[in-house]
């Protein structure tokens, strides 16, 4: 569980990045954390993993203050960073040396995911391609069974088949006792697996809504013309017409276009209508 109350954080000689930030998220969800470059996503992730300390406010992760960096906290939180490095050792030796740090580590799950990703335990990590190393890191993260899993741009470096496999493996590997937070710009890569959308903009959580609630409120369509469309919530010109958000019509069901929703939120054109402030 993530619980943040009235948090303020700023880097030295800079304006405050977060001011009076509050946010709560419970286990049992796969959350997509979205935001423009510079919105504060990386700093937010460093705060909840204890790499940075807020100046003001309460920050609680699974009952711990992250910056205390207690062993019981560190053994139940795992973050897959966008940038990473490995020692020059085999996959098998890395698992043998590192897995014991995580009490809930599932070796059987690890072996299964390695097979799915076509990774051999005898391979040297630094002899793998970037995409292969990313797949190994994802496999290791999922096998820790940590209560909080943080994936920062997990699909960067993966080819199209690997992205599809990543989605399949993630959904089948996490439980209701876990909270998965995925920070990404590649919204198309995660839109079928997340159940909650959180948008961070200008140091504030400006949107926090479940996929189910979004589908109950809004429809997402591509139309050739706006003629006959009454009061679209948001619209964008696209090849062959317009992408639009409209109020839900119970006679018609549409898939959620997360990219279009995100653009509407960030552009603040219809924030009063679609925004749910945390």
C-alpha cells in the first residue's frame, strides 16, 4: 500500500516539485502512472522507494517510512529501473546470490518465466542484448513476489513479440496481495493490463480513476466528421477524421483510448468534466 499525506519535496536551489501532495493506492491493482517529461514521475518513484526523503509530510509504504531503508521494507519492494547494470556473472549465479534477499522469492516461477523469455541460466548477463537483460530483470522482479513492484518504462528495449509476452506474463504472475506501479510513456504497451490510471502533472496527481469507472463515464471513438456529435468532451484531428471522447451511451460499448484520455487531461481542455482530483 502507498499512503502519502501532504508531502512537499524540492531539490536544492530549485522550486518545490511537490507541494501538499496526497495520494493513496491499495494492493490488488496494476496502476499506470502517466505524465509528461518533467512532471515528477522519476522523483515520485525515488521517494516511495526511499532513495529520496521528503521535506514535509507523511510517506508510508507497506507500513514503513521508505527513507529509513529498513531490511523488512527493502525485502518487500522491488523496482525495475529504466537504466540498469549487472555484474559480469551468469543468470544462474545472479539468482543464487540475490534471490535470498527476498523471502517470498519463487524459484519455480523464475524458471518458468525464463523459459517463456527464452533465457538460459548459464548465459552471462553482460553478454545479453539490452532487451534480453530487461526481460531478465522483469522476470526476477516478478519472482520476488514483493508487495510493491515498480516498473519504470518496462517495455523500452523490448521488440513487439516481447512486449506481448511481457503483458501475458505480468498478468499471470501477480496476485491480489501485490500492488504493481508501471511508469511509462508507452501507453499503448500497457493499456490492456492496467486497472487504474494515475496522471502526474506539474507536481500534482491530477487524475486517479479505475478503468471500470472510466468506461462507465466516457466513450472513445474515431469519426470521419463531427457533424451530429453533440458536445464532445475532447477531440483531436487524426488521419481520416477525429478521435473523440463523449459521454457514455449505454447502447454502444467502446474500448478506452488511454492516449486520448491522457492528452485531454494534460491539455486541461475538459478537466472539470473528466478530472477526478486525488
